[in-house]
C-alpha cells in the first residue's frame, strides 16, 4: 500500500461562519490547527486544497503546503480531486484522505484509523463512525447516522445506508458518521464524474451517491465523534479546547 496523500479542503465562503478557516484558535488559524493534526498522524504528505489565496498564504506562513483550487467547485470531494491532480499528477499516491478543514480538535489517531478498512480490497472508500451517546445526538438531523454492524473484534464494517434519521431500528448501538474519508484514487475519480443521485439529493448526503453507484464504503470505529466548527459557539468551544 502506497503512503496516502492527506488533503484538507478549505474555503472562506461559509454562510454561518464566514472566513472560518482563518478564524484564530489560540494564536493560530483554524486551518493550521487541522493541518498540524494531520501532520501529527504521520501517515503521508499533507496538502491544503484552498479555494482562496488567503488560505494558501496562512498555510504557507505556518510552514505547510497548500494549492489553490477553483473556487467554483461544488464540493470538498471535487476540491480534493483537483488538488490531487495538481500535486500528484502521475498518481504516485493511490490513497487520498479527505480531512475536513473545520475539525481543529481532530485526534491524529483517528486519521490513522481510517486506513483500517482500506486493508480490505472490497472497500472502495473508508470512513469513520463513533457511538451515538445521547438521545439528543440520536434525534438531531445535523448528526448523520450510518447503518453498519461490527461483528465481535471486527476492525471494519460495511456501510449499508446513511441518514439524518436514527437507523437501524431495534435494540443495539447507533453510529454517528464522522465525515472524513479515505478514497482509493480510482474511486474518487469515478465519484466526482457521477451526477448527483436521487437519495443524495433527498438526504443531502453525498456519500449516498457512492452507494447508489455500487461503491462499497467501509467504516472504522473511533471512541468519540469530533465536533466541527460551524457557528460562533463552536468556535468558542474550540478555543476553550486549546486553552484560549
């Protein structure tokens, strides 16, 4: 298995928290905090796929690597594919990890965990899940749930469906989907060439496009779902996590 390429998509245009990649968290821009977590995982080169020059500048000022991508791209998946073509045109890296740019408290160990499902050739894509821990989390439409089942001692499990509703029905654990992905390079190339699917549009979850196209997604477990920064309150929580 070739060393993966970790790509972090980032753009300044955010409806709820404009400019959030550059928001200060204990003296560093948020995108730099995420980049540092990715570097600490030590699984491969780390690139920020920026939609804006200001993000590139912040990353490079911190000693990181960034590439400027088309700001009109519709999704983070499209952005990481463009970045992969720019920085690895010859396909040296056959695994591409998509780490979201709004996860400043993301543990490096969780990024390493995403490689586990990709040890199985039947999986095209890997992602992370964490246990749903409260009734509030279970019922929140902002928390995406995934139908998967881990046999005893299994390190991965196939994702059968994703929804904003609690699923599956019945007794047993529920799993909170953490939107970080590991892609086989050819799977990502195929994915971004596909049109939006019906269930993707309905649930507003792009991973359903992959399932509807017959691609297989493998899940790896982590203990706790990291929180994303989407609002000023989230930003304040992140600052407190870093002691600011």
